[in-house]
C-alpha cells in the first residue's frame, strides 16, 4: 500500500464515497506498472475497472448514468489515477472529450442517445484534435452526398484498438471546424501506423493517414466557425497527469520538500487564468522531471536497470514535456531547462 501523502487533493463530495475503491484501483495500477510498461496496450481490465467505478461517465449527470462531476472535480481524480498508471489514465482522459462532446446541449439527439453507453464505458472514445491546430489544415472534411470525406493526417491518436469511436476535428468548408464521430477501426482510405513510444507505449498511439475516408452524415457532432482559441484553454486537467507522476515520486521518496512543491504546483494550476495556464502546465512538467530524477538519485544504481520505477518514471516524465504542448508551454520549458543561474 502506498504511503499517504500530506499533499493530497481533496475529492469532491460527489466522489468521496468512492475513495476506497479509487485508492484500490490506483494500487492495482501501480502493481501492474512493469507489465503495462512492456505491453502494446493498456489491459482492458484497467479500462473496465475505471468504467465500473463510473469514471467513463465522470461528467455526465447522475440521472443519465454518470457521476455528476464538474470539470473542476476532475484533476484530483486524474492525479490519483496517473500516480498508478500514466498510460491507463492517459487513455481514459482522451475519452472525456467524447463525453463532453455528446453532453453539449447542441449535440444532435441521435448522438446524445449514445450517452448511456459512452458514460458506462461500453463505447470508449479517443480524440484526434488535429483540426484545432493553427496554421495550414492538416486534415480536411469535405461534404459529400452521403456525409463527409476526410483527407489528410492525424499525427497522434492514442488508444487505438481500445476505443470504439474517434472524435475527429477537421477543417471544414468556409473556415469551419467540423467534429465527426467515426468508427475507430480499419476502413477504406485509412492507413494506421503505430508509433513506438519511449514510454507509455501501452497507450497504443498511432498516426492516421486519411485518403477519402467516408464518414456518414449521422456522425456529424458539430460544425462551428473556426476560431482562434486562447492556447491555455482546456489544459488544466491534462496538467494533472504530471502531478500524478510527481505524487508517485513523493510516495516513493517519503517526506521531502517535493511534497510542498507538488502542493504549490497544483495550487498554481487550479488558480491559473487561461493566460497563465501554459506557464503553470510547464511548471508541472518540469517538476515531474525533477521528481523522477530525485527518485533515481535516491534509488542509486538500480535506477539504471530497465523496469525499475525510477527508470520508467524518468522516461514517462520526458514524454510529459512534449505531450499536449502549446507554444507558451514549450517556451516556458525551454527557458527553464536552458537557464543558467
Ligand atoms: C504520446 C502522445 C500522445 C498523443 N495523443 C494524442 C491524442 O490521442 N489525440 C490528439 O489529438 N493529440 C494527441 N497528441 C498530440 C498532443 O496533444 C499535442 O498536439 C502535441 O503534443 C503538440 O506537439 P508539438 O508541440 O510537437 O506541436 P506541433 O504538432 O508542432 O503543433 C503545431 C502547433 O499546433 C498547436 N497545437 C497542437 N495541438 C493542439 C491542439 N490540440 N489544439 C490546439 N492547438 C494545438 C501547437 O501549440 C503548435 O502551435 C499526443 C502527443 C503525444 C506526444
């Protein structure tokens, strides 16, 4: 059993009743960590256990089979899950975007009808947010008589093989962003190229190439004017993946000043405005690297052996430096790692 940390984010009252099960799940994730590190995919049992706890419907109202959490409740859960298995938490986090999509009041009724299966985890989802990226379009959606045609690429899609559907954002006609819910399976025009990741390879992350992939009209979730969104938007919860790694390091180390650093970093993320979020995210990623290095130093030369916690945590922390990045995060991290004081 892991040591109880002083710096533990409180769970919302809606979740507190589930705390023992959540702690049990995190312990199980950690026990499986070496096996998951070497696996090509997160065990289905991990995802199903999260679903059984209700986490696939975290944000759905209770009346609709969900847990009724608010977005502000999520980071405390994400941090705990990520402290057990970064890969499993990572795959789950992607699903939440699909959940949010169908919960949107503007979502079409026939896609909203999927909510019970999505909230219960019978339909698990991933995301390809490539259509939100600024600059020239990488993926386009063109209307056809039967629906939409997708052309281009989605360079990073996690959860392939574990997810039933993929929420794809693409550039539509007339400066629009089109969101489609497509089946996450082999199909005409779709080329799937697995990425071999240095850590978290069990997230089953792939590159997708689209050559006239057809998506039916009924799978249109939204088509909205393309907007220049502030880069800090929607980044709070993924910051807790890094906090989760720090949390695990603190548990391995026992009491150190890193406990206070974790609490500070969390408070900074919680308080961050959209403009301040990239810096707060960068601070969390930098702290994850520092914490993983602290564990390596504490564990001594066994940290050099593959499969040792310190070795794996260092590889995972390195990926958290680049996942979900934005220019402001990248700049803050570049400044942090190249500064000379
Ligand atoms: C292991 C791993 C798994 C990933 N899994 C997924 C996944 O399942 N689904 C997914 O959509 N992405 C996924 N990503 C991509 C990730 O969310 C970021 O898009 C990526 O880390 C940014 O990479 P980059 O810094 O090289 O920017 P580039 O790819 O060079 O991006 C160019 C520009 O686009 C901006 N940008 C990038 N992503 C977004 C975005 N989502 N919204 C708005 N602007 C953006 C960047 O800030 C930058 O200005 C994954 C990345 C990694 C490393």
